[in-house]
């Protein structure tokens, strides 16, 4: 059994400075409910390490979520598939200004979020595979930060309150701050000391709500993308 306040030698709900490849060795086997992270996209070797580590530390039938770039997607998928089961590419659409990919003459309108699992992991409730995120974000002085809106959307659908979430490449702390907001336990690693301090400040300034309302289970009409009927049903679809 894992102590409810610790994960191996680590205090939960803390961010540690250091190389995740070394720090993660002390995480006990099959002790984590979700790995959710945003690695440096061009470092394909990090994704392979991430999958190998996830296969060890994740509990049975749980999941890995990780952001990635479009440009090296085939290499990243191959690296992750060596150790985990591919499930889906989730789409986080960016509303507002679009990113210009000059080398490809493409306006980037979404961020891929890769979903892999250990064994056959599922979300804890039905999800849509595409979500639109407003362009606002928290000012944390970190170039590649994510905003809470997108991160919290997925976190609330892949975990329950009290779940243990690990982010080995925590950057500006968006995933860990979302964990605090939604009352998930977390453990973060960050190799750069200055970025670690940014993440710690961000999480410290994040206040959990007085009440966390879990997303409602989607009705079949919502799953099929049909409009609501104000409490009525048609064609036997709730």
C-alpha cells in the first residue's frame, strides 16, 4: 500500500527539482492513477522514456496523456507504442489567434493530446475527442505554458477526486495547478530550478473551489452531437 500522503520517498502535492529520469526511479510500481504531461516536443527519446516509466508506475487499466507537436507525430507515436497501448488522439482546439507554421505554410488551430493506456484504460466518464479552448491564459512567465481551462477539462474526465497524478515535465505548473483546483493529488518534476520556482508560485496562488462539481455523464444525445430537447426525448434517445 502507498501512504496517502507520500508516493515512495516523495511528499505528494509537491514539485521537485531534478531530472525526471532519475527522480522517477523512486516512484513505486503500480502506484499512479494518471500521468499527464507536456514534454519538450522535439525530444522523441523523452517520450520513449515516458512510456517505459508509465508502464511500470501506472496502476492496471489507467492512462497516460501527453501533448505533442504535429511535425514529429509519427516518431512520437512509435516511441510510446513500444510500451503502452495506443487509444486516441484528442484534439484541443485553440480559439482566437492561430499559430503560423512557417516551414509548412499551415495555420495551426489545435494541439494534439495523445492518449495511451496501460492495459485497457478508459476515462472515468464519457468524453468528446475534441474540445475548444479560449485563448486566455495565466501569466506565469513560461513560454510554453498551458492554461487551466484545457488541462482541467481532460483531468476531470480521466480521474476522480483524490486520484494520484504525476507530471514528470511540469514546466510552468498548469497540470499541477489544475490538480489542486480539482482536488487531485499530484507529484511534479522539473529539471530547471527557475522554472520550478515559477511552477511552485503558480500552484501556491491557485485556490481550489469550495465545491468541485464533477462533469455530468453525457447523455446519448450529447454523445451523438444532437441538440438538447429541454427534458423531452425523441426516437428513444435520452
